């Protein structure tokens, strides 16, 4: 069996400090609230669907789920996002205290 050539990338990873980088919003993207998320995957990409679970009134027996954002990412970018989220969460917990999961019933 012949040796397979090794593929390497010459493109360095990009690391941006958003505190020092101009961020433009030409499409007028607005912030949204989400209290629910689902992660789906294929061999080629991963998708995060952010939604909001809404109860519209006291007589509602079934909450409604409203999709807020549907983000598809390459696996490498998803892993970078997971690392950034983990690092940010650790910083949050150092500053404000541990977040218990799953949350205790109130």
C-alpha cells in the first residue's frame, strides 16, 4: 500500500480581538434572544439552531418554539467556537460564580 501524501494548510488560523477590530454590519443584522438551542450534524458540517420557547398566555397548554437563527459551520470552525465558549464560560464563572447545570427546580 503506497503512502498517502500529507496535506497541510499554508493558511494560518485567524484570531480576531473584537475589542481592537472594526466590526461592520452592512446587512443590519440585529441581536436576538434565545433560550433554547439544538445542535445537528452531518459528516461535513454542524448546525446550531437558536430558538425561543414562548408561552403566549396563561391558558396555553403547549409552548411555541420560534426559530431565531440557524447557523451552519465547518467542523473546524465549530470546534474553535466551542473552545471560545468554554473559555468565556470559565471567565464568567470566575467573575460571577458557578452556573449549576442542570438548573435546580425553583
